[in-house]
C-alpha cells in the first residue's frame, strides 16, 4: 500500500477542522440535559462516514442512544474489518480547572506535542481517535486502495456502560459479522515508542449511601450522641485497604490471574521513567499495592478507588450540621478471571456488613465489564505490528492497559472475533480530566497507520 502521507498533508487543515467541529458538540451521555447534542453528534458521524466512502450508513435506534452503523463491502470473499468507536464524552466537570472552555476547542503546543494539540473534551477519548478511522477510510476510498471490506459501529453510551450496545450486538450478529475488530480507544507509550494494547482491565462501578438520622441535625445538640454518616462512610472506605494497600474484601483476590516472573520481566522492558511520571502529574512519590511496580499496579493488578464523595454542607461559610446521609461513588478495576458481577456482589455484602450500629448502608451497582487479553500470536496482532513498523520504523511493544472497555469481552462472546487495540493517545492527554487534549501529530499518525493494518491483515489472510 502506498504511503498516506501525501494525501494527509494535502488535506491536513480540513482533517483538523472537521475534528474541531465534531468536538464542539457537547455529547455528554451521562447528563440528560445533553440528549439532543448526543443525537446530533450521531448525525454528524453518519454524514462523515457517507462522505468518507461508505455505501451504506444508518442511525440505528436502541433503548438508549443510537448506534451509527456503516459499511463498505467490496467483495464477500475478502476479509471484513469491524471498526468500533464511541461518539459520547465524559462530563467536563470541574469546569474551573479547564484553561479554556471544554467545548470550544483550541490548539496549543506542549512539551510532548510540539506540533500542537487540540484541547477539548473528547479530543482523545474518543472522538479524535474514532475520527482517525473515518479519515483513513476516506484516504483508501479516494485513492482506490481499500483492500477489504469494512464495517463501522460507533456508539453513544460508552462513557455510561454501553448498555444498549449489548442489546444491539445480540440482535445484529449477521450484520456485524467480521474477521477482526479494530478499536482506537487506548494509548501508546510515547511518540517514539509505539505500542499495542494487549490487555484491558474489567470494571465494577457502584454507588454507596450511608443513612443515619432522619434529618440533618444540629452538631452541638446531637454531636457525640449519634453516628455521623460522613464520619462513618470515611472510616468504612478507609477499611477497604490494609497497610500494604491490599484490598480487604473477602474473596476479592480468589480468581486474580497472577503473571509469572518471566511475564513481569518482559513488561519491565518497556521504557519508563518514574521521575518523569511523578513530574507529569505533580506528585512527590508513587503509591500503591506493596510488592508491585508502578506499571504493574496500573495494569495487571486489581484496584478499588473512590471517584466521588459527598454529604452535608459544602456551601460558603459555616453550617454546623450532622448530615442525614453521605454518599460515594466507587470503581474497582479488575483483571482476567475476575467476574465483575461476582466482585460487585462481594463488595455489596462486605460493605453492608461493616456498617456500624446507628447507620444503614445501601449499595447501588451502576455498570461493569470483564477484563480482556489479546494473544500476540494472532493474525490481527501480527498485522498491527507490521502496520506500526511501516509507519514508525519500529516494532511496537505489547502493553497491558489499566483502562476498561467492557464491550471488548462482549464482542468476543457474541461475535466470536478477536479485538486489536491500536491506540494513539498518550497518558498525558488528560482523558476524563480537565484540559483533555490530543496531539495533531498523533491524530495524523493514526490516519497514516490504520490503512497499513488493512493492507497487512488482508495480505496475511490469504
């Protein structure tokens, strides 16, 4: 396959402008106030796929937000690649920590992005990375270089658990039939060290509620005589880890897949600077489970983290109350062989059991998904490896990610397909955080590399 660089350079300004226009739409799936914007984004994705060369594109209704399906079928005897991505984004809060408005994209140069990066919510996760695939298709169709069939499935609920996607996949298995699934919703080690994500952690996400008295109480009249739900909640959360940062829920580690020393040594070959890591997020030291390195803690070990906690009075000035209720949102990242539904049940039983007298505890599960590992000897992985070698001039490093894409395990179960995770973001791109961004170089490099995957996968499938 010819290099896409000349086409990319010729259309660079347009590619960037189209992505910026997509990023301006606040497609926040978690907030019902933005329902219209989420649907509008689906329509924009539909039009983009048609313009890129798909012969058929439809907006498929689901019990939740719609899924955009597109296809370009050139020969039933050729392989079919199914591209998955999502057009919804995380809420931008806290807004006061953004240097520029989250839905008014700006391009700024950074130390890691000397050619500039687009700052906006969804820039890297996942609008920018999803749109690389749309532009890669455009390149292949406009230059008559599409070597195989391609299908697109772009959803609008990834950031809230992809509930409707499972519904859609179960009912459209023939429509979605494929030889390999391609996703760009992960990252790589650095611009000069390409990597392919070979593992994803699973997820269990819950909300907890502690209830004490039937109303907020005067802290002078009642303080010391009744249980304070906020005090109780913080103690309960603190008890979920021991002094070695080991999770204390009984049975939590029963099915954890322990990597061999050889596998851990291979992971350790990936370049990593602890000092640079600390500097990038402005901390004075790393923290985590005893006996494991930083990269092991955030990829091959399960975790439990509080994502939000609230209760009582948090307005200006003072209000001396004992709150009636206290709340927290908690996520657990899981590793292979840990079933997210089993872990949710273990958490619920344990958390409710440690609530002291004077309060009641309630656990509400939100969503979850299983962990996933891609074998590096698969045809898809080998094709991706050759694609990176063609555009980076280096063999990519296989790397397990700490993130979760719950639907990947679903795809293998329902569609019997392996998934290849070709991510082009960087850890420093602040996904899910204020000032999220995506490097223009990374964006264009993805458009250059993806067609090579099509080429090698088709060639190696013969």
